[in-house]
C-alpha cells in the first residue's frame, strides 16, 4: 500500500482541519451553548419523543459516516479513508457538546446500544466461524 496517495493526503488534511478547527473555535469563542436561538429552531425536534428522535438520528449519522468510511477502507483494501472517519467523528463530537444535557445522555445511551450490538455481531461471527471450522474438520475425518 502506498502511503503518499492523493486520497490519503486529502482526507488527512480534512481530518486535521476538522479537529484543529473545532479546537480553535472552542478555544477562541467557546463551545456553542444551548440558548434561546437553538431552542427556537430545534425546540420542536427535541420535544418530539423527548429528544430521542434527535439522539437516534445523531447516532445514525455518526454510524453511517464513520462506519461508511471504515467499510469503504475494507472494500478498497486501503486505509486512505480512515482519516475521513476521524474528521467526521471530531465534527460530530463538537456539535454534540452544544446540545442539552439530557440529549447528550440519550446520545450516549444510543451509542452504547450500538456498540453492544456490534460486539454481539462479532461474537456471533466468531461462534459461527468456529462452528463451520469444526464441522468442516469433522467431515474430512
């Protein structure tokens, strides 16, 4: 694998700008706070289903962006798109800092559910692979 590909350099620059930009913005102007401007625009969205719609949507966007970049890396057999996932994750984390506390806790709960589900899929995959190997070994004897 070539390390100096144009895609890797471009996505690394995107990740550096996303991480550094959010850090610089937070250092200079502070983290965006939940105030009356946001309450007016996002109030109906958060009040619908007590904010779970926003939380699940936020987690789904993160899973699609970060998981999509990881899946694309696996499909292309390269690590050029890994920095894209890092940059997307940095932007999502910065946006979540400005949300109300109860929505952030719901995002944390939904993200924990996603991680537990992924771990369960991994355990099932390992179990099925071991079972397949065991049955294949038995049929050769």
